[in-house]
């Protein structure tokens, strides 16, 4: 399919319905939807959102597990010029409320797993005018099916522009508060171009793709949209379940899948892995966190398909570099690289003054591309700090080899990546300080075989106070998402700090990473 124009949201659903109306667009829990049906339902959702009073640029929230209704709602928001806000369902109640209030979400779609959580925070979220129950069965909220079917299927055909926001996803924040990343028509149009012309997701009509990653992540959304754009059949998995992934691969003869390294490891460790027919797989795309070389080599041997690594951030619409299948040959010496720049992406490695370092020297990785976000929602200062003269500062430290391959060495920022989820120490430290026995605290990432990195708290107790690691961890779980809570806590008499009082995290981390070839998981 030819490269879409910048009116990404206008073209995606309607043009696919015109070209392959009878092709199955998605399968969820055994139920199939064709492209004609998907487009019709998206039109109904668009009319529904307009009837609810959503003006262009209105924020429309989604908090739920993966399901087929998400892509109907998403298409409706595109057509109504709304902006879908992905709410991470792993967040604790106070964090959910923050996202809904910060984004000023007006209409909220929720799956049954989170009816209770949303019900509790709703009184504190005045911008939310209506909640729609994706799975039905709620006493007061209308079911998604009933709501959608109450509207006609006429495409509103509203005018759109390249700079219209279409999706807003939240990232962890350096100050303890997440930031809303504004992704536009132009951003997504460019990602689709990169996929086709960079070769990392150039799929064919009628092929089958697995949508398994959560839809509040840019990777989960992108894989679904790539499938729609290229006329594939998306097989949607409600939640990451290794046995169900294996079953779906065999049942639907899946050709393409995106998985974080932790999920690849889960599959390899299934006792029946050798009994499952996975010969339909053409490629597995992986990313979001580094992969252990042993795991990668085992996966290549077991699945026998092409492997493609991608490197990108939410702020780059999930795109940036890719490592093609041919570079997964260990003899080429590129396995530890995250690849070369995609088309339309420029990469530099710079020092603290923003000056280019010599080839092979470590510095901060910065990117310039049409896929770079518009900015952080209502945070102009944070945007200016991160995007300087059109160059996005990733916070990752790395180097370029003589062939232009990017190697990630460390992080300039303190962020921890655990199982593909971003965790900033400040968020966790705020929760630790809320415990009455804690006088001082720091949070670091330590090596973890399964998740790449695990969150560890380093705690100084108040004089004469006592608390166990288990008690402190349990306390943090009431304030922040489970994946952010420390998996372990070490107690210390005093934290190492520089003369200005900044905690020396590298000093705290050093013993745990001793002997590791890379200083991040």
C-alpha cells in the first residue's frame, strides 16, 4: 500500500474498507470482524462521540485490557478528531485519577476488570462526563455495544491536519508525575513510512499479526495500526498469557508478532514449547528493553523465523532504529546493537554540552525525525528541555560504531526499565518517603534475569524507628502501580551524596552491575 498522506486518521479505516472490505480485520476470542464491519463500527463510534458533545481535540480515555472494541473506538475517535488517552491499567487509583485529570478526559471507556477502580476514583475526576462499559454488565454505565449501536454509521468526514493530536500516552515522570505524550497524524504517518521503507514491518495483505502487548503502550497500539494499514488480520489477545500465545500462533497460523524480551523468555520456558507448531511465524519483532544474548539465540533456534529488534520511545512514536534479520547472525558482531537509523531518522551522539562526540565514544543518543512527538501535554518547559532545536534527547547513553549501528551503554537519566515498563526513581521514592519509618531513600535498577531490571529501594530508617522490607513494600503498593514497587529493599545508615546533596545512584548501583557488559538490563 502506498505511503499515507499526513491525514493518517482520515485514511486508515475508510481506505482499507474500500480496498479489502471482506478481509477479516481482527479476531478476538474467536469472533471475526471484517474491514467493512470495522469501518462501519468506527463510523458509529465517531457519531456517538460527536453526539456526546466531544469537540475536535477532546480527550477520550481507554482503561482496559486488549479487546476488539478498542480498535472500533479508536477508529471512531480518529474520525471525530478526538484524542485517545491510554490509561495504564497497572496504575494505582491515585495515579489513574491523576492521568484522567491531567488529560481532562471527557468520555472514558473501561473494561470489566477495572469497573471497581474507576468507580472509586470517578468522584475525584470532574472532567469525566460519561463512562462506557466495554464488556457491559454495569449497573449504571451503558454497555459499549448498546452505545455504539444507537448511532448511525455515516462517516462524519471532518477536516483534519497533520498536526492534529490522535493519541496521547503517558510516560513515567522524572518528578514523580507522568507526562502525556502528544502523538499526531504526521507522527503516525511517518511511522508507517518507516515500517515499510525500513523493512521492519513491511507486511502483506491477508497475513496474520498478533496484538498481544497492552494497548496503553505505544508498541501495542502500533502493531494493531500497522496490521490495519497493511490489510492484515489482527489476532487480539486480552492479556499476556504464554500458553494462549502459543495456542493462537498454532490455531491462526500467525505470521508476525511483537514481544518484549520477558515474554519471549516466558514462551521458551513453557513445558510444551516443543509440541506447538509455530512454523507459520515469519518474524518476531522485539524491543522495549534489552534482550539477553542467550535468550535471543535460543529463540532464533526454537522459532526458526526472522528476528527484528526495534528501538524507540513513546516520544518518538515507538520508532527510531531497527536491527534487521541478517544482523542477528552472531558472526556479524551486531547482536548487542539496537540497529541503524530508520528512514527519516537522524541520530547523533552528544556530550553534556550538546556537541558531537567522536565515533565510538559514549554520549547521549539524540534523534531528529517527523515521528518525534508534538510535545508533553500542558508541560511546555518539559518539552523544551527534551526537544532542543528539533532534536529529541532520549536520556539513553550509547555510541555509534563505524558502520552506523547504535549500541546502548547506559542511561543518562535515572529511569529503570523492568519488563518493558518505564519506572523513574522519583515516583517510587515519593512512595517510600510516605512510610512513617523512612528517613531517607533512593531507588535503583538492579539486574534481573526475567525482567531485565528490578526495582530496588535503598532505605535509611528514622532513629529508633523499625520497619521490615515487606512492610515498606506493602505500603508503597497502596500508592503506586505494582510494577513500580520495589521488589527488594536494602537498609543503609546513610546515602552517598555529592556536595550539592544529589544521591550518587551510580555508586549505589555499581556493586549489583559489577561484571556486566552493559550497565542497564
